[in-house]
């Protein structure tokens, strides 16, 4: 089953952390991806959750996948489906693809 693909960021970590501390949703998502590639699923989930709460589409998909597969959080299929559905409605193709595969 395919899930969203996130590419490893090439960012100034100090700048991202500063912007994330100001609750910037894109910076929070970038920080989540940075933690993900550093193999810290819990911190990745926490940062992505903050961005998702603000409606960041990619973060919604990221958090939905985390709930689906139990990455950094206890798996919860109901929460995963709700978040992936919301991301798909915002135009995220990866979320739509995942939902199609789950409902196939």
C-alpha cells in the first residue's frame, strides 16, 4: 500500500526552528519532515500535528499516514481516515490515492 512520499529537506535548521516557534505552518511541516528523516517519528508527528491543526494540507496527509501506520503515535484508523479525507478535499493527490487504496 502506497502512502505519501516526502522528500528530504535541504533547509537551514535554525531558521526552520525559529519560524516553527512562531507557529508558521509551513515551517512546522518542514520541521516535521526534518525530524522524520532524522528517524524521530514522535517529534515529526508533534510538529506535523501543529501544522495540520492550522489546516496545512501536506501536514494533514502526514499526520493521517502517521495514524494509519502508527508512526510516532498509536495507530488509529478512524482518525487517519478523517485526516486523509480532509487533505483529499483540499486537493492532496497523495491523500486521495491512499484513500482509494484503503477503500478498494
